[in-house]
C-alpha cells in the first residue's frame, strides 16, 4: 500500500523544500491536490484547493491553519508564495480528499495506526517489526542488536528524566543536545549535518563505535542522575554534560590510540545503497 501510494507522487512533480530551523520537509499543497485529483491544469487544482479550504474551515478542521506559505519555483521559473504543509498535515489533507488516488494512502495510514496500537498493547511486536525493518534495509545483525540495546538505554534515561520532572519535547531535546555535544564534540544538528542527514534518525546512521559511545554517555547520565537526584532543569543539564563528557574522554582516548576520528560522515544512505552492505 505504501509503495502504491508513493508511486503516485513519483509519477508527477511535487515541489518540496527543506526547512533547516524546524528540520521538516514542506510540500506544495496545490501539487498534492493536482496528483490526488488527477488535475493537470494548475488553476483548476488551485480552485479545488480554495473550495476544499472553505469546507475544512466550516468543519473546524485545523488543516488550513497548519498550512504555511513559502516561495517555490513555478513553471515560469519564478518564485511565488505557495501554500505548503509538513508531512503530518499532508497526511491529514489526503484523508480529506474524496479521490480514488487517495485510497492507497488512507489504507496505508490505517494499517500503520493499527500496527501502532498493536505495539502499545504488546511491545514485543514492535521490537520484532523494528528488527525486521532493519534487516530489510541491510543492517548487520550485530549492528541491529547494538541499536536495540541503545533504545533500551535511551528508555532508561527518559524514564529517569520523567522522574526528575524533565518535560518531553523541548527539554528532552536540550538535554540530548548537551549529552551529544559533550561526547561527540557536535550538537545534534551539527552531527546530522556532518552525516548529510535531514529527517533521518541520527542513531540509525551511527557506526557500532558511535552507538557504543552514545550509549555510554546516556547510561552514565542516567546513573549520575539517580545518585544526585537533580531537582531543577539546570541541574539536569549539568548532569547531562557530565555523562557526555565521560564518554567524550573515552572517544578522545580511542582517537589518540587509533589515529582515527570516531565521529564519521558515514551514514546508512552511503553504505546501504543496495541493501547489501553492512554498518561495521
């Protein structure tokens, strides 16, 4: 279903733009509408979107509100302000369009939602699916085992943060950034840029050694937090730096002994193009 849905967009050009600040792809709403309604004429597709917007507003939908305007290149080569939306909003928009072309997407979204509910009820299902996904992508079993362990270590850390009153979202991100910068020398954004990543998961693009050091940093942060029991966000941030620094010192020792950089530009898309190569 997913493949069928994606092919619809591969057949026609859907303009997109990457936003560095929000780290999200934004897609032209008109282009999406054109594909779903099989409307080649831009003005007719625009008219359809205008009518749909009016209906969605009356229904109290937040889809229109969540759309932004960015300059995209038009067929005449000039840049014009165009309605754009991120992936989540586009999925919601697709479900609002009564078109046969939207059905593969709707079926796929429903399937993903059902699988997610299954995973919540039985976490083992989620682990099995995750392992199957990594194997299909071409990762080695050794790397997969390391990655699954890193998820466990991360969960222990976030459980500890919850216990200390750290808020999910922005505060999680700040502390993660603190840990990452302390052990790797790069912020999360810098690290992803170093590996030429956008929305891809950073850990999914780490080598075994990078994963091990990242786990050491997070596990150490967890243990220090349990002992010191921080009461403020500033104290949590200081502990995150301490945990990351310990792993960072290990990284420097490894680099001194091997003469090689631990943090590499290697990523899944550069070493798994044919789904045969393995992260070492």
